C-alpha cells in the first residue's frame, strides 16, 4: 500500500514538471536564456579636437558720459535702456551764458578788424610820406608795428571764439557711438559740471567680445601643432550661455595677449561675436568651446562602452557568432560623448554599450543595435 502511494506521487511530479528536454530542444532553451545587450559599431567620424574654457562677455565700447561744461540741465532726451545711434543728443545744458560769450567775442573781433584796417591805412600813408622824405623812418616802423599788433590781436580773439564755440557745443551732450544707455544719474534741473561724474553709461553691444584665459602650456602646444602642419591655424569659437543653450553664432579669435598672468600662468584670449539682438550682455559668464576648423577623421565608439580595470581600458566586443570577447583598447581622447580609439578595434566591430554587467567573455548574447546613432 505504501509503495503504490510513492509511485503515484512520483508519476504526478513527472507529469507536473513537463517533458524532459534533450538534443535540439535543449539547445533552443539555452539560446532563449542568452542575455540581451545593446551594441554600437566602431565608426570613422569627424571628431575634431575641442577645448573648454570659462569666459566673460566684455563690451567693445563702454563709457561714462560726462558733462564738459557747467550748467543746469534743461532736457533729458532718452529713455533708460534705449539703444541710441551715434550723435544722439542725450542731454541739453542751459546754453544762454555760452551763447552770450560767443557774441561778445564776435563783437571784439569786429572791433579788432576795424583797428587792423586803420593800422594798415596808417602804414600805407607812412610809406608814401617816407618816399617823399616827409617823415622819418622811425614813424614808418611804428606804423608797421601797429599793423602787426592788430593782426596778433585778431589771432588771439579768433582762438578765443573757437574755444567759446566749443564750450557752446558742449552744452549738447551727445552719444559718441551707437549703444545702449544705462540709468541716468541726473534729472532736469540738476547742476552738472566736469566734476559731476558720469551722467549715464553708454554700452556698445554689437559686436561684442568674449575674453577667456588659456593655459600657457596649451597655447604653446597649439602653436607647435600649427607650425608642424598637424592642424590649421584657425579655430571655431562657440559659447554656451548660463541657461545651457548654445549661442547660435560662432565667433572669431581676434586677440591673444603678449604677456602671461604670473599668478595663473595663463594668457588672455579674446573672440568677437555678432550680437544684433543684444542677447549677450556685458559681464555675463559663459563657457567657451574652441574647435579646430579642419576635419579630423578618427575611429570612435560611444564613451559608455569603455570599461576600466587595473590593466587599463577595455570593451566587450560581440562577434559575428554572437559571442562576447574582451578587447583591450587605447583611448586617445573623448569628445562629444565619443571615445577615440587609437588601437584595439577595427571599423565596423560591434561593442556593447548597454548590458555589459550581464555578460562575460565567451558567452553568447542577444545583441540589438543602438537606436539613434
């Protein structure tokens, strides 16, 4: 009785466990258990060398507009933050006293011209009398001296008028270049003078500069590569704004300092950017990216495929037979999410980018190509 119960239990276990797999069926079950991974091919691509720096936006022109004569402000002719063209009258200073000064000098000039004309007449008369031996030579010399004195007085008065005209012109305070006005420090009725300080700041924003510091060693390496013909002398300059967006226009390096900052061992480099919409503001901190202009075709793979251990860098390669191979590689640099392979891979070989933790060398995997790359 006990034996038959054991037999029934054994048959039930076999029935529930299902059929025993062997031969091709067993191999199929093993294939279904192969881990899934994502692979990407090693590609030849244009992956130019880049370098990142921290830079600051600097206005090409930025000046404090000051009064050059003393007087009360009659008008303020701009709105704060307004873009004004060259020659725009920003302030009008009361000019009555300056106009009166010009008129006074004009009157003095007319009087001096009359005196000069009279001196010329006297000199000519003296010359005629000298020819008839009517007067002495000393009288003729005195008449000539009066003419010279009258001419000198005219020169002095005309110079005084020029200065008075200049002071009168300074009562109209104009924009010396096209720019954006800042906050006005004075209002109508204020007494201004050359000692009043800046009345308003005018800033030119288009074009605009970005200055950044480059390590002296990096600059020397770059110049040596240019000299030896390894790279061209140009560079594309891109900036990334504080919100993470890339500024749409590229810049051009137009200045490299001739001296080195002793505290940081760096050299100031400056690039110029178009800024027609005023997006770049004076003083903004930005990230500067320098990229060589000529193409650089290299063998590269996604950076996440690179693994490292005590012996160095390696990748997991999936062969045509779906088997995994550990391959040692030399990575020369990384850029834009790609690792440049100097040695260890050939173009077209598939490397695992996702799921590498599930595999080991020699096993068979279910490989799917990476999407979007």
